C-alpha cells in the first residue's frame, strides 16, 4: 500500500485483524505495518505510540455501539418507547459482540483493561444518551425525576448485568432474556410520575 493512501481508518481495520490473529499480548505495530505493506514508521505517523493505536482501536469498537444507540435517542416518538428500545438494543449489541466472535471479544476485554480513559468516555456518552431520553420523558410528563442526569446514571447502573462485560458469561443463559425484561420493566415503571401529579423537572 502506498504510504500516501494510508488512512487512520485503514490502520485500525488492519489492527483489528492483527489482534484477532495474534492476540493483544503478541500483536505489535510491526505486525500491523506488515499487514498493510508499509513501514512501521508510516503507522507511527498516524498513531504516535503503540498505546495510542490500541486505545484508538478500542474506542472504534466501543463507538459502534454508541452510534447504533444514538439513532434511537433522536427518533420521534414517546420517550418510554425509546428508552425501552435503547436498553434492549444495548443489551443485544453487547450480547452479540460476546457471542458472535468470542475470541475478538476476549481480545477487546484485555485492551479495555489497558484503556480506562476510553471506557470512561464510552460510559459518559451512553449516560448522556440516556439523559436525553429521560429529559424528553420529563418534558412529556411520562417520567418524573428532579435530575435526569442522576437518574440516567442510576438506570445505567441498575441494568449493568446486561451490558457490563464482566457479566458476559451469563448472557448465553436461557433465562437471561426474561431477567432483562423484568429489570427493564421495573425501570420503566419506576420512572412514571405518581398518580397524583404531573412530572416537574427542576
């Protein structure tokens, strides 16, 4: 590949393939460069260090989920329905990542352990998406909470069993879908305003 046609996205695609082939412990920048047919110096012109490259490929992997969910946030329709779809889509996205390609999932779990800042930004983005949906629900009068941001964090934490990778081993159990639906329904009921009054966000 001519150096002038090398792009960050192409490097990240090659990095993912190299990680899949060799694993995070053995994969090197030289391996990535070799897969691209360029010198390792060409890779370093786009990513200054091996750590920067690993963080970028991890962020790319996590961002696929964020981008998928962001479409639900901006859709038209009742907030309760969008929150239902958002939580369901998050669970399904994480479950598919773990089940469809277990080796690559394990590789990214190792990389995530090295990329705390990347994970923090991912969680912040997801909580921000939740906040927007909950704010819409408060404006509609279908949700009640004095602080949508605090509530969004609580919802994210309450559903952690269905999106936190540390629970991935449970996601293939037959009863997991019913367990998720029970928690999701509990969350949705808990956000409804008390029968005596309309939601008032402060």
